[in-house]
């Protein structure tokens, strides 16, 4: 991994990751130890940091050598390997190449295009979750001053269902636990998450819990090695002996999308045992005081649970009554229960309902708002939670919009804007004509790659603010700019040479500062804040916002945030304390900012049928989930191995139950095409994958994103979340002629 970097810079850089005087690791959003001073080693954090601190450069000379059409034939892996972008570039249609321009030319050129649109609502402002609070706040301020709420962002494809579901249930769309709570929990239920790869530092906390005797139950269709056994890199003796601790005390393998049914089953058992306890004159198993004082809606949910048959629960979850009963034992055996989850829960049609069912279950025994217990959606990008907090929201609450108006004195648009799927639809239909990307890889992260490529290329304007080139940057509009920015590891100095810090919020709502330590990859780079301020000043002028002053002194941005968003009082002081500060989470103090003023049980019936069940699935069809390998960061591919799953040197694989392989008349290692659902009239195909026999429930298969986005339809979305259904894609497999093993 370090091969692309400079080893010495790399090593020094790593020692500053997540230190109070260093930068926030761009790897994931797991919390940092509150009193920790030691460096927490994380293999995948190393990859993320050294990816940015590479010695390679994507210079104007590189772009002079290759046409954009030619670069479209490259892979993201090869493109990012060219290295860090060094100068602002504009697409020249005559030569089909990106050529260097000055920052001023770029800013005025972008402003001219934006101001030529018929309506500000024809522009899309995409955000990826690495942007700092400061950059994201100015970005939403700029777009709103320009006149739109079109904020498609990566969280629309990620934890949107958690945000929506938790807001309904507890009045705040964030998790209620802190890292400390993990040290007190005696039961932790981990649903639809692969922390060994995606949140490696979380494994350390799970392992400690497990060694203390806490029970850790996992719900995951795949047996993820990292959750089963784990040698802690922090523990030198364990590493030297090659020993390992087992983490999961219970491992259940539901079928894809079966979690809501599984949790309903647990609730059914809890109610039944509670009835029995009371009938025998023993105390209730429920936290009756909590339920009476803090909740509404239990009776309706209970009626719904009782009306759900065990047949439906077993069929939909893919688990037996006995398996679900062991989960009920874990839940009832815990005095302090935490449930964590990630994409295995949020990327289905009924994800919001599933999140609410998780909250329902925790309410029953009062597991929200006390030490060692609570709800924990584990976020993806290192600042995706913060970006939403500071206003990246296509449908922001009225209090926020009014506060922006008060602070800056311009009229803020109220018409709700576009999320990711709306933005794709609008570009496809020609209603949106400009796309600006603050980081990320919109083309490769979204469903239906071919459709999105066409959508971007039909835009009048595309602008990409990035650290390295990727395929999304080659889907150029008629006018296109590629603007290079600094990353988190780099020192960001203003014109007086004073280093600036930015701030981020982790999954536990901890806000802390981040200051780079490396020399920027090129003298021409601007910070994300600098780029946004440049575009903004040229487009909307500086009458209401002094963009130049903000770009000079990020304390001014934080002062505005402090005046417009509750919880950020004394921002500039508190963020400079070691480890920063925690944003208040009302629900964790049992104050419920819901409509009823209480924590709300939801009484939603199970979906009538989900993809793996018979009515949906024709013979030969499978339900595909798209996951990350161990060697990737979303659309960034670091390498071709997925060592916990035993895959080396390739990514085009499909994990499949051996009985399904045999039933198909095929053999392990046979090569197939993955054919997507064409019910909406669009044909979808991803070519040439190897079948890998794997411990996964029948009817369910798995493979890697982004390659398989070619078969994920942009026309299907989660209820109330609008999230693409990346974990329940109906596909069939077509043998490739002459390629059998
Ligand atoms: N190294 C690294 N770190 C990362 C990322 C990365 O790409 N690389 N990405 C970051 C981002 S943006 C995010 S959102 C997170 C993602 O973190 P994860 O959610 O862990 O990511 P996925 O690889 O999508 O894994 C989904 C897991 O859920 C399981 N699963 C799938 N469907 C179901 C289901 O229906 N039920 C249950 N119970 N389980 C299911 C899968 O088998 C798999 O173990 O990681 C973040 N951290
Ligand atoms: N099929 C399928 N699709 C999915 C998912 C899935 O599980 N399955 N997961 C979804 C999820 S959870 C997410 S979060 C999205 C991710 O969607 P995105 O956030 O759009 O994608 P990333 O791959 O994280 O973005 C990588 C690019 O960001 C740029 N970059 C890196 N660091 C910086 C920086 O510091 N500043 C700037 N300006 N740019 C930078 C680089 O140019 C790099 O190429 O994908 C979603 N798509
Ligand atoms: Mo994510």
C-alpha cells in the first residue's frame, strides 16, 4: 500500500492521525478514545492516509498526453494511481483534453455558466462525506445564496434511512451512544456491518467488550471473518503469538433484508415471556416506568407483533424460531444493550421500517438514554454526519433556513431540493444542466453507471473538486472544470502563513479539530474552503457574505456556524480542547424532539414480500448485495485482495451458496455475466464474474461495488429514504460460453 507513497512522510504522517494536534483520519467515522493519547493503529486507516500522501502527481503534462475519451477507458484504480492533481484544469473540446487554467479563469468561467442557467434549480451541488464542517457550511451557504436547495449527497446512498427512522423514533437522526457506552454494555447486537474492513477500530472496542464477558451477537448473511476472530493490532503479545480473540458470541445468518422480521421475532418472544412472567406473579420483563413516562404507541406495535405469524417471520428472515430465540436470550440477558448497524440495514426498500423496529425493541426495556445502552448507526465517511449537521440537506428544517437568513441577510429558497436519485432523474430528463461535485465519485457511487455517465455528459457544466483524478471526472459536460484541492493531511496556510484547522463530527457526535502536517502536494492547490469561496464570490458576489475573509480565517466560518446552529456555542474555543466536544443529543438525555414529545414506537407491518421470497423471485433469479472488499475505500480501489474473504488478485467474483451453484448446473469458479432486472425497460449487465462457493444463505449472493452498480437500478429506492437498493438487487446469472472452469 505504501508503494505509492513516500515511506518516511507516510510514517510521520500516520503518527499524527487522530491526535489532538494532528488531522482526523479520513478513513472512517468511528469515535476516537476520549482520554487516549496513544496512536491507534488501523490497517485501513494507513491505506486512506498513504493514498493521500502519495508522491505521484497528475500534472498538466499527464493530461496533455491523454485525451479524455482515452481516459474513460481507464479504471478508477489506474486513474487514482496517477496521483494528486496539481493545477486547475478546463476541458478543451477541440483537443478532447483537460488543459491548465488559472484559478481566476476557472472561477469566472464557472460563474458565467451558473449565471446563464434559466433557474438556479437547474444546478446540482453534490457533497461527499469527507468535506469538513467549514467547507460544507460554506458550500450550502453558496448554493442557497445562488438560489437552490439541490444537495444530493453521499449520505442519500448511505445512512439516510437511519436519519429518517431515528428522527421519527427519537427526534434526532443520529446515534445516542458514546464510545464510553461500549465500555459498559453487556450485550451488543451488530447488524449488517463488516467492521473488520470498514471500521477496524470498532473491532478493538468490540473485542474489549467480549473479553469483559459482554455478549456480542451478529446478524449477517455472510460469516465475516473479522467479526469471528480478531488479533488486535494494539496488543503486541497477541500479535506476536498470532493468537486471537473471538468476538461474536452468537452469529446468525439471515437472508438479505430479513432483519426486520428477525427483530420482530425477538419482540414476539419478549412479549410472550413477559406474559408468562406476569402470569406466574414475577416482575415484568419490560421497563414499564420508561414506557409509561417516555413513549407512545406500544399497544399498536404490540398488536402488530402479535398479528405477525411465525411462518412469516421465519420465511422472511431466513432464520428459525430457535435461532431467533437465542437472539432474544442475548437481548433479555443484557442490562445494557447497544444495537449497531450499517449498510446491511440501510440499503433495502424497507430500511426505515427496519431502523424503527430496532428502536422499538430497545424501547421495550428502556435501552435508550442510559449508560452502556443505545442506538448506534455506524457512519461511513469520516464527516458525513457533520456535513448534514451544518446544512447539507435538500430539505433542511425551517429553523435552519431562517437562521441563515438572519445571519447573512439574503432570502433563502424554501422549495425542497434534489437528493441523489432526484438529481440523476433531473439530469436524465434535461431538467438539470449543471453538476458540481465537492469530492466523491458521483458516477461510480451511484446506480446504473451507464445512465449516470450519459446524464453527466449531457450537462452544460460539470465541475469536480478533487484530490485525485477518477472516472467521474472524465464524464465531462459541455464545459468542464477539474479543480485540485488539499487533503486533510496537508498544512492549510492563509496569506499571512497562519495554519488553519478544520473540524469534523464522528458517529458519536464528537466534534474535533483537524490540522494537516504535510506540505501540500502542489503550490497551486487551494483548500476546499478556498475553492468554494472563489466560485461563490465570482457567482453571487460578496454583498451578503465576505467570502474572501472567510477563506482567510476559518474562525469566522465557525463563528457563523455557532450563531446559526444550536450546540456550537463557543465553537472556536471548545474545538481547540483536546478531543473537542460532544454535540448535545437530546434523545440520549431522554428529551424527545418528536411530534408527540415522546419516543415513538412504530407499528408497521412486515413487507408483504421481500426480494428473496418466492413471489418476487423467478427460478434462476438471485438477490444480490453489493459490498466493499478489504482493499477499497468506496470507489477507490487500493488493491485487488479481500483477504478476510479469501479472494486474491481479482474483484470480479460472485459469492454464492454451493447448493445454488449446483442447482444452476454450474461449478465453483465458472464464469458468469450478472444480468439485472429490466422490468423498467432498461437492460442491465455486468460481465465476466467468477463464482466463489461461500457460506451465504441460498438465494442470496454477494459481489463488489462499484463494478456491480451497472446492475443496480436508479429507478428503485427505499421507502421514505430514497436510498438505492444496493443490498437487494434482483439479478440472474448467465453462463459465459466457453469459459467454464
Ligand atoms: N476501509 C474502508 N472503510 C470504509 C469504507 C470503505 O469502503 N473501505 N466505506 C465507508 C463508508 S462510506 C461506509 S457507509 C461504511 C460501510 O460499512 P459496511 O456497512 O460494513 O459496508 P459493506 O461492505 O457495504 O458491508 C455491509 C455488510 O452488511 C452485510 N449485509 C448485507 N445485507 C444485509 C442484510 O440484509 N442483513 C444483514 N443483517 N446484513 C447484511 C454484508 O454481508 C456486509 O457484511 O464503511 C466506511 N468505512
Ligand atoms: N452498489 C453500491 N453503491 C454504493 C454503496 C454500496 O454499498 N453499494 N455505498 C454507497 C455509500 S455508503 C456511499 S457513502 C457512496 C460513496 O460515494 P462518494 O463519497 O461519492 O465516493 P468515494 O469513493 O468515497 O469518493 C472518492 C473520491 O473522492 C475524492 N476525494 C478523496 N479525498 C478528498 C478530499 O479530501 N477532498 C475532495 N474534494 N475530494 C476527495 C477523490 O477524488 C476520490 O476519487 O457510495 C454509495 N454507493
Ligand atoms: Mo457510506
